[in-house]
């Protein structure tokens, strides 16, 4: 099954430079040369990066998260900490030159050089300011300059011998540049100090170079390990870039791409393409020039190569690209004027190599061929093209070929190993959509018209076409238009179906909301009704109490009063029953939404309770308490029946009151 790459993961540090350091190390080893300052900077940066990667894999959580990377590359990454520390201390961060702190002798020499330069500059400044006017050059001022490491001042030619040694003349010879006698010895000392400094720096650089080369094997192994890690990281970032899936990969020679896009063609139209499914071994793609045929077969080949390298594919769910032993192509023009090879000869040479390679493959290979058989006589070209693709299929290869030959387009009709596919062309323009099972027309004149060819040329070309060719072209054009109308009709029908489904869902939701509202209203009205009954009952109870008292005082009417009270209780039960029955008929129950009895609810004999347990035959009915059994069981009289119920299965009825026997 395919897996969409939408998750993120922890990534180790990215590569900070390329692997060119390995080439530099090899060059230094062969020539015994010394790293320059810039090259030492590259070495230090690379070793620092290797140290970061090494530390990453030394962290146990990272090893646990990336066990295969740890095994494949993590153990190969190592840097000698002493070497890295030595290089870090050897160079100053700001200037990149050798550190005087690490090498005190360099500091001493640099200080001596600076002092000597100051001495020379002071002497020269004094000399130039004290020159007599007759010794000055024609512009009236003397300047200090350096020629080949020697300090000079500018004077007039007449003063040259009195001032110092001549080193150069101006273009007009009116000014000469001489090294004053007063600084010759100091300059010699300065040059000696500079030579000593350079000699010491070369010695140190050579020693450091030898230290790096001594770690060549570890550095090489680490660089290769880092290269592998960076390749894996690049694949991961590609997979996380969006719109990619990890395809199903098997060994059956199947390529089934869903909504595939060429990874290097911006804005490429997504296409479904299949090859190698069932008996199919070859795919013949036809269609207009510049209609996208070549992009499709390139996409197929590139995706096969991406699978070989473990890359996610820019495609949709359901994509399957099997592992092909070899991926071969004949695309483009391989003619060579220098090699005396024509376009056709170049194609034939490539086809010969592909046939030879396919015959030696133990598993399926993928071959993509662009405009096979072109560049020669159409009759002979199509015969050669058909023979080649049939031969490749017989060798077990999977072949995708583009063509304009009618005989090639019809190949699928007579050979079950081949399937046709065509590039869509609508309203005089290509859509770059591939239609499996279709045959594409070349539409050469339409393409030429779109490219701006003169109308009279196009008209004459139409006249020169045979009647059969014109009729076939018009038939194909009409078929394309009919298919497009059917496609648009299907899209519209699907849209309306979705709208109907949405409307149905909305209606069902509104119906549910209406039923809930009705149920709530019924429950509210039932509670109001129960309160009215309670008020009337209390009034009648007071009246009957008064009547009973009068009867007792007069000594008669007791039986009448008792009977009247019993009738009232019966009437009360009937009223509750009728209310509950009416609610049940409307789809609701008084028990809906009522809280069950709690342990602290005080229940008395004669009290009315409601059965609120759904599924009970007494659900929604009101009964009178006739007995209590322990803390959890209540015995109710419901109509003519009595039964025991758990407290949790009962709720307080609307009146929540008690029934008292009259006269008692």
C-alpha cells in the first residue's frame, strides 16, 4: 500500500560544505604540498561538522530513533578531538592567520617586524620633511613608496647621488625614486625578519598539514558517512516537501501511477498511467506535437529511477512502481557530424544497445522510446519500430513508446500485450492530459496554425492531404469533442449529486433538531401539566380533609369521603398515564432527560415514581411506591401489576408527592 508523506521528523545538522575536501586531501597526499590558509579553514570547518554529526549519534535517543542510520553511517563518522583542537587553536578566528598565542615565536617576529617598520617610517618622514628645495621633485613635495620590498623617497635627479641608491625613474625622468642611505641597513634587517617569519610559518603549516594527512583514513570514512547521511536527509526533505507518496514496490514489473507529475517540470499536469498490469507489457502513446507525450514517458522513467534510489514520488494514493532491473531510454537527437552519424543512425545504435541489455536482464526492465522509427522512410520506419517494441516485450521488458505512425497506434487492437493511450487535444490546443485506452491524433495542421505558420501554406497542406486522412482527422476531432462533452456532463452530474447529498444531510440534521425541540417542548408541557394537577390535588385534599373532619364530628359520611379520595387517586394516576401515553405516541417520554434516583433521595410509601430505564416494559410509566427493600430496591404498583426496581432505574415523577389513604 502507498503511504502519504505528511509527517515530520527530527533531522541531523545539514551538510555545511560539499565533499570536495576529499579531492583536496588526495591532491595534497600525491604532491606533498601544504594547505593554504583558506584550505585550512575548509579543513577545520569540515572537521567541526563531522564532530557535530558524531555527537548526534553519540546521543542515545538519536540512536534509538535512527537505528538503521546509526548502523549504516553513524559508526563511520569520527574525528580526532586532539587534531580538531590543535587546528582550532592554531589559527586566529578574526584574521585566519597562525596564532601568536599558540606559537610565541611568531609573536616575537611579528613584533620585531612592526617595530622595524615604525623605525624606518620615522626616518623616512624626517628625511622628506628636511629635504632642501633643490632636492625636491618638480611638484615640490617628496613622497614615500615601496618598490620590491625597499622603501624609497621621490627627489629631483640632481639630488639622487646625495640622498641614496636609485631604484626607479618617473615616465618623464623628472623624478627619481631612491632608497635613502639612512634606511638601507634597517630595511635589510626588516627583510631578514620577514624571511624568518615566513620560514617559521611554512614550517608550522607543513607540520599541521602532516597532522591532517595522518588522519586521512578516518577523515575519508567520515566524509563518505556524512555524504550518505546528507543523501538520506535530502530524500527525507524531498518526501516532506508535499504532494509525495511512498509507492507500493514489488518485483512484478508493474508501473501504475496515479496523478503523477514530472518532478522537474513546474506546473506539470497530473496524469494517470499504467504499464505491466495483467497481460499488458507495452504502452503506445500518440497525440499532437508538443502535447506532452515525451513528458509522460520521461516521468515514467524518472519515477522508476527514483524508486531505485528510495525516493518518494510526486503522485497520489494508489501509486505502484515496481523495482526495474534497468531503466533505458532513447530520447532526443544523437546525431554527430564529427562521428559521421545521422539522426537515424544514432537512434538505431541506441536501440541496438537497449535490445542487447534487455536480453541479459534477469528481471523486468523499463524502456521508454520517443518517436521510435522516425528519421527515415515512414514505411520502413514503422516496420522497424514495431519489430523493436515486439522484440523488447518478448525479452520481458516493459515498453512505453510515443509515435505518430497509424500502424503503431493500431498495435494494441491486434496484440493483447500492448495498450494504447492518447494525449487530449481540445479547442485547437493540447490539454497535456493522458487518456488511457484512447488513440491520439497528431493534429499537425492545428499545431502548425497555433505556431503561426502562414494561412496559405496550411490551406495548401490541407489540399494535399488524402480524403481518407482528412476524414479520419475530422472523425478523431469529433470523437474528442464528444468525449469532452461527456466528461463535462459527468463532472456536472457528480457536482449535482454532491449538492443533493449535502441537501439531504442538511435536511436530516434539521429534522433531528426539530425532533429534539419537539421533545423538549413536550417535556416542558408535561411538567406544567403535572404542576397544575398537583395544585388541584392539594386543593381537593384540603377540601376533603375539611369534609372528613365535619363527617367525623357529625358521625356520618366517612365512607363517602374515603371513596371520593380513592377516586381522586385513581383519577390522578389516569391523568399521568394519559400524559405519558400521549408523549410516547409523539416519539417522546416523560422519562427522557430525567435524572435517576440518588442514594440521598428520600422515598416514602405512596410516593409516585417514574420508570426511566430504557428497554424496561414499564419504561415511561408512573407507579406508586408500595414497599422498600433495603437501600437499592423499590417495589412499585404500576396499574394492576407490581414489580421491584433498582433505584437507578427510577426517577421522581412530575408531582413528586405522596398518596395518602383517605380516612387514614
